[in-house]
C-alpha cells in the first residue's frame, strides 16, 4: 500500500470519527411559557439558548414540568439549565450574568377592583393568587392575602365567583384559561402591573459552571448586536402583544 493510500485512509478515519462523535447533551428544564418555551424546544428562550449551544455540537434534552418542579430538578442536580427564573428563585445554583428579558406580569381583577385600580397599592390586603412557586409576593411591596395554586383555570373560576380579588399571571394564558370556565368570564385584565428581570439558571457543578461561562460569553454578543431585542419583539408580535 502506497503512502498516499495510507494518508487517505487516516483522513477518512478521522472524518468518520468526527461525524460519529456524539454531541454534548444538556438537560434543560422549563415550565411551558407560551411563545417562550415548549416541549419541542421552540420559543424565545430557546432562540437565545441556541446562540450559545448550537446543534449539532450540542443537544438540548428538553423536559417541560411545572415551574416549581423545574427549580427542584436543578437544585437536585437532575438538570443542567432551568429557563425563566428570578434572582432568589434558586437556593443553590448559578444565574446567567445578564437578564434574558424583563418580565412583565398582568393581573385579572374583579370589575369593581378594575374600576378603582390605582396600581399595585390596590392589592393591599386583597386576596391574590398566582401559580405555585412564582413568588410574585416578593415583587409587590404591599401586604396581601397571597396564595399559590397549581391550576390557572381554578384560580380564574374563584375570581369569577367572587371568592378572591385578583390573579397574577400573563394575559395570553389567562385568556386561554378563561375559555374553560364554567360561566362567562367576569373579570378585567390589566397589563404590565409588575416587572422583573428574568435569567437562566445553571446547576452548581463544574459542568454547570462551564455552561454558564460559555452562555455568558455568547449572550454578551447577542446583547451587543441587538439580536436579543429583535428576537423578543418577534415573540411579542407572534403572541399579538405588539403590532
């Protein structure tokens, strides 16, 4: 066998090994956020995430669970990245260096409360509910009778029945859940009553630290180029929240 044949065989062997090499798997957990994250790995959060972890070098193994469960999985080292968290949500773990968005929360109110709405102060000592582990009470500087539930539809039903005064969530989700109510919706949604920075969370292991480092570097470029704002606006437009 000639030297050229040997060299060609080596090149083909290396190429074959490269093609066959498995991508690095990242276990991503998230709640289902309409327009932001779903089980198919689609949405604004994944558009941002893939700027740092593109295929085929990286494979995102996506698991959609309730928000509280997503936090638990990361903190028990059962996931590498959790999407859509506030500062303070993680008892252990790491946060992305910069926020991936400014979250704005909406509120559904009884008609009487909507007529007298004066901002967050109107929630003072009112019966307010939100999803489990959202912790919106941390963002509102007034005492409330605040509770969390696992069903948005049930919360809106209580609001409709006059058993509570307000539900904190997001307009698209509340409008969808309103279609499932036992009676005609009898509440008013007020937009953008609370805002807070949202981050990605990383498991507190050496692998998690390396993922955070890579993401932070790529995210810097995403921010500097204006790509994050463009992706965010495209998501908002798709949801019908901006023209």
